[in-house]
């Protein structure tokens, strides 16, 4: 009748008949065997994805700790100890990346790229930050990938060596950082360089802000060449990069114009208040 519920098609069959059809399904048929193999494959892939997500979180955490350690470089009495300690931390991060490379043996990396991308971006940021402190230049993606080639470390095999074992080549694993992950890591690096500029001025270092300003300008020019033709994430971080560059250039302007009349121990406070004003103006605009 009008206003009643519409009868569904499968309601024409009694419930008992549908139950009998399920019971009559042969579990050893070719169709059921195929579906069970598909289920096993999907479960295995899902478990591997979750393991990679956990490894990516560990890589992100250890990389952030390395960055925090490197920020002490300007205020530490012995900067060489900070660099050595950061290298130890990065070696621990690479051991985590080695586990990722072992998980991806025989797999298409791009199927699991979303799981490992955050960790790789943070690792690129940490490595490039350390490389800049050492050389005042930007590390290339080829140099990063050279550090991500790993060999097997099996002590039992090395102790039981024979004459035939010399012919065997050691097993190697490698994980390549994609160009997108490299660009996103470099974009995040600019924020750390901006913080390095402010902290160096607070410690009385007047030359570092001008070096950072020129370096960040070159990075910004490179990103503008990419423009909207690159990935969506890169164009999103271009605004943050421009913001960091403006803060560093503002610090250089203050040093050049008013550096002689402001005491060195007050320069950091002046820069912090000016950067807050820049953030408020950009928020209003």
C-alpha cells in the first residue's frame, strides 16, 4: 500500500533457502581457494604497511631529536662534539631506514610511499641541516641516496669463512629518496635555518644571518622555477619558505641599519618581536 516499505528483491527468497545455499558452498573449490589467497595477500600487505608506518614514526622522532641537537651548535663551546653526536644519531636513523629497505625487498616502493614519506622528509631535513652547518651548502639527493646503501652484517658467517665464501658478494639493500621527498625536506629545512639565524644573532654572530639570507634566496629562486608545475605539496610549502626568507632578510636589514646602535644581547629580542609583527600582518592579510 501507499506509505509502506518497498520490498527488496532478495526478500522473495526464504531465509532458509539462502542459508542452504551458503552451506552448500564447497570450501575447496577453485573460487574459494582464490579468494582465500587474495585475503592472505591483502592481510600480509596491510601488516607490512602498518610496520612501515611505525618505522616512519621512529625515523621522524629520531630525526627531530637530531635537529634539536644541531641547534645547540651556535651556543655550544665545542661545536665539533655536537656534530659527532649528531652523526651517531643519524647512524641510528639509517639503521631504521635499513629495516624499511628490508621490508620493501621485492615490493613496489610507491605502493607503500605514503607510509614512509613523512619519515624520509624529516631525515632529509636533518641530514641537510647537518650538511649546511659543516659546508655552508646544500646536500644533493644523490649524496643522500649514497648513504642509504646497506650491506648485511652477519657475524656468524664472517667467523665461519671458507675458501668458497670469498666468491660470494655481500647482500645489499638500498632505499632511494624520491625527488618529491627531497624537495619537501629542503623546504622544511628553511624553517630550521631561520631559527639558526635568530639564535646565532643572540650569540653575537653577525656574519651568519647574511650567509643564510643569500642561501635562502637561492633556494627560494629554485622553488619558484618549479612553480605550479611541481607536486601539490611543494607549492603548499612555498608560502612557508617565503615567510622564513622574509624573517631572515628582516634580521639582516636590522643588523645593517641599526646594528651599531642596538646592543648585541638585545638583538635577538628585537628580531623576535619583529617576526611576531610579520606573522600578525600576514595573518591579517
